[in-house]
C-alpha cells in the first residue's frame, strides 16, 4: 500500500492513485474495467468476467498462511485470473506468485473438483519497478524442460509480471501504452483510460472507502511502529549477548541492562546461541 502524505495528521486520500493496491482493487472489482484491463495486458479477447472478487481472502487452515488477493476472477471458460498491484520492490515476489498459484489450486480442489478439472490460472503482478532487470515491458513465465526448452509442461499455469516502468514502451500496442502511461503518470490518452481516471476520481470521493483506507493505513502504521520497536529490542539483546559471549560483559550486567531475571537470561541464551551470534 502506498505511503501517502498526511495532511494535518490525516491521510490525503485524494492523492491515492491506481498503483495503490487499495485503489486498484476498488476499481478492478468492476467488470467494466477489469475485463478490458486483462484483455489489454494479455492481448486477447475474453468472453466474460464472472464476479471479480476484490481483496479475496483464501485461508486453507492447518496453520497455512492465508493470503488476501487484490483481484480474483474467472472467465467461465476454464481460466481464473489473480491480479496483484505490487508497488514495493520485494525480493520474494517470485515465491509469492508461486504460493498464490498453489493456494488458489488448493482452494479450488477443496470445493470438490478433481485434478483434471483444475482451471488454467494466470497470476498477474502489475509492478511499478523492474524486478528482473531486463527492462522488458511484460515478463511471462511457463514451466518448460531445461533439457528441451521447446517442450512445455502445459500444466495450465502462467505467471506474468507487468513492468510499467519500462523504457521500451514503444514495443507495446497502442492500447497497452495508454494503460502504462496512465498507471505511471495518470495521463489519459484514450477512451478507456479516461473512464479509468473518472472511476479513480469516484473512488477518491467515496466517503466510506476513504474511511476504510484511513483505517487500514492507521493499522499499518501501528504495525510498522510495533515492528520497529521489536527490531530495536532484538538488536539490543543481540548486541549485549555478543559482548557476553566475548567475555566483555557479565551476566549480571546484562540482566540489569535489559531489566530481566535469570530465567529470562537463560531463555535468551537458548534463543541466541553462541555459535550463531559469533559465526
């Protein structure tokens, strides 16, 4: 989610663009925008989009990590689509796409479908940065044999990464260029992007969604602050234990420094063993 500017302690929702996952999910939940978006990116006609689901949560239980998908839709002809807006440069995006692919399949199978009825599935990440460094406008991945690259597994899956920050925009179709320019700079150059921009404006003016966004942002702020505090605390513990293992500080001094008792000190020794901290 975008770290947007605050005004007088409030979030400026009027500056949230389509590259924010919250905005993206609100706009693309509308078939009028989701269907042509997919057709533009994939360069294919789609007969119908059935009930795009915004911020769909899939939880398969058994302590597995639940995921919340930005947009989850199907075309009624054997293909499901998961579209994610990715604004930050997270190194784990390829593995996230793998996890999303798997958990979507499990979710479908849990509804009683057999393996041979698994639909084709496309995982699409719309990225504001180039994760792979080749400056390609679109990266498309399918499984193939490493010994015979012309031989594809044909398991019905594909992972697609849309790089809107490419310098090779002239390689795109006119419709794709229009969408890329809108995502990057909010420039409207055809009828579809004009409608997109109007929809974004409508979302910005929706008071209920503005409150929802503010609530989410405040929750994220609290989690960031909590994580920062936990990180600082962990850093202090590790630093003290390193000095202890090197014989530069006593157990009693650490207990006083961290305001802990001997039992807690022993727990820290087990959690951060000498061979790990001094390797």
